[in-house]
C-alpha cells in the first residue's frame, strides 16, 4: 500500500524534473503511484536521458502523438517546448500535416487553433504569422 508520504515524494520529484505537475498526474498519484512512477521514469528516460534524438525533434514527435489523440494540454505544452528548442512554425505545421495523414485531416485542424493560442502568448507573439483577415 502506498503512503501519502510516498505520493508526495513522487509528485515533488516530478515537479523538480519537469518544472510542473499536470493535474492528471496528481490525480493518478491518488490511484496508482507505482504506475505513475513507471510512467515518469519512462518519460525521463525518453525525453531527458536518451540523447539519440535532439530535443526539438522529440518535441515535434510528442506534439504529433498528442495531436493524434486530441490531448490539447499536451499539444499546447509541446508546441511551446518545440518553439523553445528551435522549431519553426513551419516545422510544427509540417509535423501536424504528417500526423494528419495517419489520424485524419481533422487532427491538424484541431491542433492549428492550439498553435494559434500558443503564438498569441507574449513569449511567442513575434513568431505569429500575419492574419489574412486583416
């Protein structure tokens, strides 16, 4: 049986490793700490320890995977991370176009508004393409 101290330790470690604890992870800690721990270890390995792919490429792949399953929080997070790691808006769009070939054209159509939201933030507004309606 998992104790509250074990839950808190894992969530604290996730916060240190990722800089944020998504609410879904906090909820997962209520129900299955060992599963959450395995997920976090796998995430840390794939994203941070395995250096076969550069971080920009990893972020574009994770964005595509999240878009394919309509995980809007993950899409917005990985759009921002991809931009921080040097991806261009055009590379993000190309990644979404590719996942649309497998998941259907509705996948990028769902993700483009999320891209627009991220580009509307102060951090990324300078990258936002001109609005054709203006």
